[in-house]
C-alpha cells in the first residue's frame, strides 16, 4: 500500500463513529476550561477569546522531604544558567557563596516545581501550578499567521492529521466532542491473539522491547487529535540557509535568525574559534602518537634493545637495507659509499661504536632540552601574573609540541642507556663477556705482560685494557648522569599542573626498564652473583612493582573518560602478565618454551591490540559508527522523568528557543559581532574566588554578551541577580560613588586592608596589590607577604575605603611610594661588612673559622624591591611584594632592616636619615610613578565604563531571561542600553522577536506540547549526525524549521506514518532502525501520564511484585536514591552531537530494569555489563546505585496490540487487580 493510500485510509477512518476496537466509556466526562493562548508564566501579548478545549484534571504532586534538599546534577559545560528576577532581591550585599539552598531565597515557598535541576536552571522561579499549565490549549488565532510549508515537498504533516479535528472552529459546550477514529497502529508487529482468564501484569521491559506490540491508548489519541496545529508567521530566507538537511526540493526557510548558524554552532561563536578536526588537531595527533610511543618504548619486551649495542644492531640492519640501493650495477661516488658505514657506525671496535653513539644521542637530547627550556621559560616563571592582565602563553606552540613529543619519546630509551653506563653493562666491556655460557668459576688467563695489560677480569669502568692508554670511563659516566637528570626535567614539569599522573605514568614505565637494566648478571654490579638467583630476584621485583602500579590504576582511575582508564588498565595488565610469565621462565617451570613463546606472543597481541583498539574507538567517527550499530538514541536530559520541568516557563524551552535566538542575533549581527581575529581571553581565578573578566575588549556587543554568559556560569544565577539589583537599584548612585572612589584612588600597589577578626595566614604587613572586577563588583587583593583575599560585601568595601582614607595609612603609603622611587637606583648608605678570617663558605660544617675578623666599609649600594607578583605597566612593575634588598657587592646583600624599615612602615630615625641622604633621587622618579599609576587606574576605569555602555549587565536579566511581548522589548532596550548598535538591533528585528515569542507560546500552550517539543528538540540536537534520515529530512525534524514535528504532537498512527514515510520505521523492523514499536510505546506512555495524570485515564504501574497501583510520580518517589542523583540534567541549546560518557539518568535505568519479583535476588550482571560496554567505548552510559525492581503494566495482548485492562461496572470504569478479579466493595 502506498504512503498516500495509507494516509488517506487514516483520514477516512477518523470520520467514522466506530473503530475496530472501540474504547469502553469512561467513568466521567472531562470538563473544558477556558484559558488564553499565552501560557501561564509568560506575559500575554493580547487579550483574545479562545475556544474551549478538553483538558486533563489538575496534576498531582506528592511532596517528599528529600525534594527539599536536592543537590545539583551534572550539566553540560556549555549550558547557560537560568537567571532570576533581579527585582526579587533588595539586598545591597553581594555574595558568591552558592551553598545555600534555593528555599533561602525563594519568596514563594509554596510554588511547586516538578523539575530537579541544578543551580544552572535558576532559583526564585515563579512557576505556575502544573495543573494550570496542563489546562492550557493551543489557539488558532494567530494574528498574522500563514502556513510555512514546503510546497514542493511530497511529505507533509497536514495529511497525517485528521482534518475534522484540526479545524479552528470549536464547540462551545463544556464537554468533549469526541472524534472517533481508528487508534490502532499502522505498524503491527505481532499476530492477533486473545487469552481470556486470569491476568498477570506484563513487564514493562517486554512492552518496550524492539519486537514489542504497540500499546493502544485511544483516549490519548483523541486528546492529541483535538489539539490545534500551530501556524507561524511566514519566514523569508535572506541568506538561503539550508541547515543540516540533504533533502531535495526548494529550500525551506528557517526561523530567523537561526539560518545564520549554518555550518557552525553557538559554542563556536562564543569562543570566536572553531575546533580543528582530528586530522589536523595537534592535541589529538600527538596525544595518540605519544600513547603509542610510550606503550612501545615502555615495554619490557624491547628492553634488551635499549643497550647501546642493541641500537647499533638496529642501525646496521637499516644500513644494510640502504646499501642494497647501490648493489644494482650502479657505481656511486666514494662519499656515497661511506654513508651506510657512517650510519651503521662501522668504526674500529664495539666499544668505540658504543661511545660514539652514546655521545651523539646525548648531544641531540641536550640540544633539544636547551630549546625546550628556552621556549618554556615564560610559563615556568615563578612570578604570578596579577591584576587584569593576560597570562603569558608559549610562542611557537607547534615547535613546543614537537620538541616535547620527541623528548618524551626518547626519555625512556635514553634514560635506560644512561643507566647501562652507570652500571657498566657488558656492551661497554673492553673484552667479550666471559660469563656467557658458563656456570663454572672463571680462570683468569693473562692478556699479556702485567706491566702493559690489566687483570683479565678488571674490565669494569674502563674503556681499555692497556695500562698506558687513557680511560674515558669517568667522562662517559658523568655524561650519563647529566643525561639521565637533564632529560627528565620535561617530565618533572608535569608535576606543576594538572598532569601529575603523566609523571607517575612515565615513572611506572621507567621502573620496569631500570629493574631490567640494573638487576642483571651481565653488569658490573651483579657479575659475581649467581646468575639464576639474580634473574629470579629481578622478575619477583618486577612483578611486585607492576602489581602495585596496576592496583593504583584500578583504585584511582585518574582519567575522566572511562575508555582512557580501560586503555591504561589494559597496559598495566600487560606488564603484570609479562612479569608473571618471565618469572615462570626464570624459575624453570616445566613448559617454559611454551611460556616464553606462544603464551608471551598471545599476551602481546591481545594487549597491544587493545591499545590500538582504544585509540580508534575514541575517534568521533568511530563513536558515531558504534552508535549506528547499537541503534542508540542519546538524550542530554532525563527526558522520560516525571520530574522534568515541562511547565510553561520551563528553562529547557526558554533556553532552546528564546535564549538561543537572542544569542544568535547578537553574535551574528554584522555590526555587533566580534572581529574574526579577536581572542576570547579571561582573567579568572583558579578556584573561582572572584568573577571572570574579559581581557583585550574590542568594543563589540557580542563580546559583552559572551562575557555576561561567562560571568553567569561562574558565579551563579543568585549572585548575578543580586549584582544586577545592586547596580540598578535606587541606591546605585551611592554605590557608584563608592565604586569610583575605589577605582580612582585605591587600586594598584600600596593598597591596605586589615580584616576584622583573624588575620590572613602569614600576613604581617596588610599592604598589597589590589584590582577591581566591575561585575559582580569585587575587589581582589594580593598581600605582599600573604594570600589573596576577595571583598564582595558592600560593608567590606566601605570599610576598605575608610581604612585607606585614614591619615595613618596615607602616611605609610607615601613612605612606600618614596622607597618605590628608589628601586633600581644607586643609593647612599654607609655599611660596614664584618667577615671572619678563614673559609668563607663551609661544607657540611667542616670549614675552618677563626676568631680574627676583617671589616669592609661600603658607602653606596644598589636598592632593590623584590616582588612576588607581576603587573607590567609603562615600564613599571606594580605587582605585590615589598621586600627591600640592598646589594653592596656580589655576595654582600642586606635587608631593609639596616635602614630601620619595619613591617608596620613607621618612620623610624634611621629610615628618615636614609630618605634625607637620598632625597635628590626621589622627586623625579616619584612623579613618573604617580603618573603611570594614574594612567593605570584611569585605563581600567574607562574600560569598565566602556563595557557597561556597550551592553549593560542587566541585558541578561531583562531580555535574555525574560521572554516578553516584542512590542515593548525595543522600547525597554532603548531605555536601558546606550550603544546605538544594540538599540538598532533591538528595534530593527522586532519581527524576529515576534516569531521567537510565538514559538515559545506555541510549545508552552500545554504540558504535553512542552514535553513534545523538548523531546524532539533534544533528539535532533544529540542525534542528527548519527541518524542519516534525520539529517536528510532536516526540515521535518530540526526545530529551526516551521515544518518541524517538534511543534505538532501527533497521534500514534500519524507518527508511525510520518516516520515510515521518512524511512525511520518499518513494518518488518530492520537492523538499522532507531525507532521501533517499543520506543514509541515508551514515548506515548509518558505522554499519557502527562495528559491524564491524576485522572481515571492515567496508566497505573506495578513496582516489582508489589500489588500497589502507582503512577509515574509515585514510582519516582518509591525509587528515590541519594538526593545527589535526583537531577534531570541541564540539557543544551547547542547542536552538539558529541558523545560523552556519563552515569545514566534515573528513568533511563528504571524503564529498562527487568522485572525482579524478589528484591533480595536482584542481579548486578546488567550493571557490570554496562560498565564493560562503557570501558570498551560501546556505550556512553552506565548505571549507578541499586537498580529498581522493574515495572509492570496491567495490559493484555489483543489483535496484535496491548490493551489496558478495563471492565464496565454500573456505567463506570474499573481496573482489574493483579489477579484479574474485580476489587471488592464495588
């Protein structure tokens, strides 16, 4: 049957009064409530009279004590927090302490919020009751609506919807006018059966299986069919945007301004950069190569090749291959003949070869190490950058990466060769190894006359056996020590940051190689020990060391990605198994030929095979392939959870519609967008002690918008709203005066702050360098001799101004400025340096000292100020630190105590005399410092005002987070914003705001419409690049198009036809189908719970073998785990197809848990298998906590469909109990 015939059959059946399986009458008719088209929680655009529509009864919410202490759940990094109403806070104080619960700030504690999301989704939110939201209906009164569909498309939504029920004219009675049509699914997957008699509930996991029969929900289909199909104002494409689709026919216009996102995402616009693909991303390229190189070079299998002779053999083999190029009758020049010999180091003797190769390799390593130290000198400085300045980054980053890569690769082999020199292994012996192939005691035969030759066994640490020749062994040993320590310095640098584990990783590999090289009977340390015992001891120590490292890997699992942990776990297991096999061989266990041959090769093949497997499985293209093979549909939120906020003011719909459009408009407008070369660099604290600050501001509104979002994500919605209330309240003029006073006079060095109560640790002077962060207002100060403090409370800022304005502090500041003017100059101050006669320096307390003294008189010295931080401005260093150092000679340096300088900077008599003696040096230099400091303060004050005038901080709270009537939006923007570009953008794009607001109203007209939109929006954003049919039919699935299914809830049969026509669903399921009957059952069971929650039409579940009848919210309460796992996820507003490993959300696991009647016999096999799937990159989800007992439904299989069990009793509807009998008392 053709698709059109199928659709026509569905339309014709919708007009009939009967159906193949009519639903029994319900216990009571559903009443109709009148409500405006605009959802509750959104400001109305106009007053309109809307026809009555059927609505479910009020939603029921069961309170539970755990719901009032929910902890945040993990959200995506790119998620934007949802702001609060700044007018809700009247406090004039600021705080960045986000540990308070939302109830402490909520003025309406009785408001019900069914979603449990983290703080990114806001607090102080005024949600309407869920029951009221669910009573909202779609309106057909779009003022300037027009159907925006692709006329050239053969597949449309309209034919799939019953024409009788999509009419805009509605009956005025208070009861539902039922449109009878066939609710049976168009895709029948099982043969019709009927089994009367006693009934046992059917496991929900069976109903949601791929080969399950469809669930018949006729009342839900009737309700969905009664909803009006929204229509949007005509969208005219200006740039011919084609989105991500590949469909044929005319290009359908996206909702403006979303067509500007073609080929990129909001994340790319926010960072003003695009992540390079893996094939030209140096991080991914060199990261993979480095893992392979370390895995190979750190293997004990090739440890014997790390001897110098082993490398010579390798080079000689290569030289032999190269020499074949000259063996085909060609007569090369003489200098070409010598090239293979030089390459193979075919020199006089093996010892000379070894020494020459060792010197060459160590010289190369030394040169690379010098280059590396020179390039990384800037980032390895101990000086901490302070103030609002950027951090120094490495130049020539490609060169740094390549040199670091080479040094890391040669670190293990070169270090092992250096150790071979230190223990003087047999490849450096001047004679052949006399211990090879013998177990008897060696007989020493003289090599020649004793006055010319050494003893035959005296070959350790010597390069010759002749007594009259030079022994180069001490030089080689010293060179080996230098190489071993020097080449390790790049590895030691890993300890300075986050990559501590990298040094541990290399240390584990180096331990293997060192044990192999040191505990060896063929070196000068153990040459006289029994060879068998040495070999056994070496393998025992290797096995113990590898077991320790393997246990550490299993316990700590240092990587965030489970695949990387599994890769490292496999590598460590390789070391353990190899050490165990080697120990078995050393102990002469029978069958050692098998252990030393096939078994060892099998271990190598498996472990190294897995190493390469983990490299490839981490590639994005391979992950998408695995996703297609697994037919997995990913979501960024717990989409089937009853806790998901689907109210009219849901943060998910606001983020995905309104906020996405606002950000796209600002970031892509020609006059407001950032310059292409602009780098988004921030000054921010390592642990978030103070708000971030955008550096190198270029003056565009797009930069300011991104900075506002960055601040919001870092400080949180509560702190951001408080700050907006502070800078926009009637008291702002008073706070503005306080802010300007700090910016003009009390920012920079020589600032003072002595807190109340306990003083900061190790702080004695209370002076330091201060800088001002404009929003949220905060003063950051780094003490000269103490830690960093942040002042964000208004009372602290007032006290800070009071302290710095006092006469005592002003006098001390002038004293410090005078001393600062002498920095670097030669000053006069007589000083007698007394020195004892004797050794000036002692070594280990062994130096001689005498009672006699000598005195040297100095008249002048160089005056220095030693600093802890660094703030470079106009040739001056304004960083923290004020330690005086006076240098009279190279080794004669004294502190400021000799001039009477104290920690409290009092003007003592010696200090006054010192300043008087050097007064001519102070005025000129002091004037320059004061001018530079004035320019410094004026610059950042001007930049803060420039940012505020370009785009105000309240833009996020008044526009970005407050969807409102577009007609008043431009007037408000003109009132708040001063930048003409922002005013023009808001005034000239009213039509875009109207369309965006219409979209938000359409999806917020009912809870069902909201959930339906979130479902398809998230499905598109997370799966468009993996499911080919989604990308092919982007105009039908992407929420950026008016024709998207996300705006039109469909009955079951219509959705099946819709998916079938687009190749996503088949009557006979195919292997590659992502959609199947079980998935649609899950979809419509959740929709039924949304529509009929708390009514007789709600579906009742059974938890395990419990006879109690529960709905989804009651199931959610009965399966409550720890409060920290209650979140539903923050979601995303970016088209992000990245696959990230994470714990499964609660309802992702509950709906898949098998039915286990006995709680005591729950199997953890599935949870273990899910962890293995994550470790091997086959799935990104794993279960945490205890699984549920599984769910069951009271349904029966009839005519190839699951039918809810119902009986008629006195005209009412009564459900059967679990045994199939009518409950007593009816």
